[in-house]
């Protein structure tokens, strides 16, 4: 199954089509689509990996907002030894759950193979 690595809000995500992904809170309504054009890497099923420099041109990943919710709760615990000081606070970050609809590459150039070192044939000295 093909996959891509995208950059969204300074973080990189590994995505596959029809997969759910949790992103930091976005001001989008449920059902609205997001287009991400910063595609760093694309690996299709046939194994020919396309790598951007730094991103692939004309590559786009379409995301659809599925849910607005809160993430996992994080407990913050303050403690001072021998002073009977203990404080617990909790925090839940807002997240947007999106589904990857499609990964589209239009006219992307295949990366050139690395230049192989010149093969120098060793000439044996005949004595």
C-alpha cells in the first residue's frame, strides 16, 4: 500500500490513504477538506520511491476532517520533598481527527539514480 510523508505545521506525518490521523486543533468544520502540498516523500506500491528536495512539486495530499475532540489527558504533578507539597493538574489538548482521502502526484519526476563510482579496471603489470 502506498504511503507519503507530509509536513504539516512544522511536524512530519506518515500517511496512507483511508487512514485516520490526529493533528493539532484546526479551525475547520467536520466534513471540510484540507490540502497539504508539502509532500516530502512518496512511495507507491511498485516500490519506486520519490523523494523531494525539499518537497515534491505538484504533489498533494487531501485530508477530510472527521472529528473535533480532545486528546489524551496529561497529568502534571508538582512535588517538594519533605514539605508536604503536592499539586496535580490535568490538561487535554484539542485535536482534529482527519482521514486521508487521496495522495495525488501529477507530473512528478522520478529521482535520478545516484552516480555510481567510476569503475577503474586495474591493469596487471606483466613482468
